[in-house]
C-alpha cells in the first residue's frame, strides 16, 4: 500500500502543478499554491519533488511518455511513413485537446514549441525525442517519394509549427469546433503542403 499511496500523492501533485502552471505560468507559480491545490502539506510535496523545476520536469516527462505511447499505438498498423506523419499530427491535436491544462502551458505559459530545444532538461529531451521521431518518418517518406524533397528537420518543424498555429487559433476561438475537426484541418493542410507533386 505505501507504493500505491506514494504514486497517488505524486499524481495529485503533478495534476495540481499542471493546473497551476496553466493558470500562472511556470515563473509565477508558487510551490505552496501547488501543494494547496493538491491538498497536501508543503513538506509532503517536498518529499516527492525537491523543487518546482523537478515538478516541471516530471510533468513534461510524464506527458511526453503518454503522448509517445498514444502515437506509437496509432501509427504501428500503418505502412506509409507519410500516413504515419499525418497520424502523429492528428494524435498531437487529440492529446492536447484531452489535456487542456497542458495545452494551456504551451500556448500561454511562455513556452514555444519552436524554442523548446533551448528549454530545461526534460523539455529539451521531450522536444528532441519528438523531433527525432518526426524526422525519421519524414526521411523515410522522402526516400519513398511520398513527400516533397525537403530536409527531415524542416518537415518536422513544419508539422510542429502547424500544430501550434492551429491549436492557438482553436483556443482563441473558444474551441468553436470539435477537436477531431481541428485534427482533420491540420492533416489536410499538411497533406497539401508536404505531398510529393504538391
């Protein structure tokens, strides 16, 4: 039971941190606000995480692991690397729509997907991991003639920037359409921009 209780407290703290970071941004969020939202004493929080940065890193690592798992499940049965790229973009839209506080962190919390490579360790690692996956798929799609002859890093960056633009517009429009409609728009845009002969 102690292991289950420990995991429960850890998850409570991470959920509270995600909410507080979304509300106030990383810099303005106070650790005592996270503890209060989590319903734990400040001392209890520090038993699990030595600093606000450690909470931040754990949150980003957990979300990236969840996202990668969702993407891998979705793309595994697909044959075409281009379709895998498009499915990855769709998965990102749906993942962020299902984690609105995490989405808020990336849109208003001072984070930019385009500059995350310069971020803290966990964020930088998550960024590099995602870019590596997209870059490998882009390279394979290019070699098969499925997409235009672009550098894989450019293709990966185009996908990330497209996601940021569409998700920002969706949030700014008060989520005026369903997330799957946004995903359809993203996929169609990327298909037009990247398809060979396009």
